[in-house]
C-alpha cells in the first residue's frame, strides 16, 4: 500500500471550469544547513485527469519552508493559449509535520489564487 504524500495539490483551470490536467509541478524545501542555503527538491508530479497531484513529497515531512512551483507556461502552451504567468510559485510553512498540507491552485491565463485546503 502506498503512503499518501503529506503535501498534495489540486489545480482547477477557472477559464475552462475544469481540472487542469497534465500540469507539471515540483515541491522543494528550503535547506538553510547548506552553504549557501538553497531549495532542494522533495517531490514532483503531473496533475491527473482530476487536476490532482499526490507525489509532491516522498519522505517524512519535517518543519520548515516549502514551495510548490507550477509550470503553467507549458500547460497553457499545450492548449495554444498565451499566459502572463509562465510559472506560479506558492511558498508555505510547515509548522506541524504530523498534519497534511493541501495546496489548491485556481488558475487562468492572467490570474491565479491559492489557499490552504484540507
């Protein structure tokens, strides 16, 4: 049985009123123990037919700063639509490593919004 990733996302394309499918994204954690401090990839994935990605973290979750980068330029390019935002990066903080962190993204070619989901 596969353990569910502690960090997940769901992307909806509000310009279509449908899930954003085949949108690549990656999750990184800020490592201030390296010199120089840097972002390190902890997972990546592509949204499924429901716009969900559940492979954004592949190890035990720890407190710290994280970010998910959504490669929206490629997504819209595949639909032959121009976009103002070629990437969308959502930074967030994991305070309680025992909780699940769901980061939804509502997307259109010229705007986006996000929130902490459940």
